């Protein structure tokens, strides 16, 4: 299992197809995402971009084709075995835990002794160290979003997946968060894959934009 988690390099999708009975959600997709880049997957609702993201995350398995990071074939491995973390639109924070404990949850579960320090560093990165002792309900939407990013980054994944992460925010806040996410990505130098249907958002943030439609 460690083998999957140690995977490093470009993310590659080779001839990936995902069919749900008669419906082909992703159709023979080949894609290379250079390591350390900010990559956007842009397309309308139902074009297959979220299904693609879920396959990279290991939440879905391709019907055919392969998913690799560097030379490591991740196809068939489970989500917790992969060096991949996802930030969803819904934030999914634990309401009963403080912000620091939310962010430290992953490292603690992996048995790391310096989980609290790692959490504080991640909160520093998203510029929220002053809110570490609060609960999620005491934070604004934009702040909760940044905590969700910190919680994903604290695990230092090889690839960070962002599934319409700014969809729930109002326009002004979304603009601020675009700049913020780009800054964080540049600072940590990790591969970010951002799924969005917002063309302007993709153009603002990404080094490379892949346009999807009808699973292609």
C-alpha cells in the first residue's frame, strides 16, 4: 500500500473510459497533468469532469484504461491508498472539532506525533492561524473553504483535487479565493486539479485548461 502513497510525478490518464450501464460518462480520455502545475478541467454540467476527478481520487474505478502518477499505476487501488486529497464544494468539516483539530485529523489518524504543528503550519499557509480554536460554525463560508484546503494540504498529497470548490461562495468572495488558491498552489508547489464550469475562473487560476464535453 505504501507503494501507491509514495507515487510521485505527472498524473497521467491513459485511454480512460467510465460507463454506467448504457451511459458513457468519460469516453477514452487521455490526459497528462504536469507535476506541480495548476490544471483546470472545464466543462458544462454532466460533461464527465467530476467523474474524471472521482476516478483520480479512487472513489470510482475506470471501466477501462489506466491512471498513473509517475510510473505508479493507481488503477484499482482505493482512495485511502493514493497520495491524493480532495476538497469538495461542501467543505465537509467536523462541526464538533476546533479548526486546528479538523486540520490535524488526517495526520493524527496516520499516527504522526507532530500533527498539531503540521496543522498550525497548514493554517498559516491559508492565513487562518488566529481562528485555530474556533468551531466551523463560527467561520464564514470563505474561511471554511480555506480550512478545507488546509485540511487537504496538511497531508502533503502529490495531487490535490478541487471539485467546484468555490461554487457556494458569492462572486466577490469567489474572486478573492481564486487569487488565494493560486497563491497557495504556487507556495506549496503541488499539483492542483480544479474542476469548474466557470470559464473565467479556469482562465484566472490555471496554467493549463482542458475543456471537456460529452465525456471527451
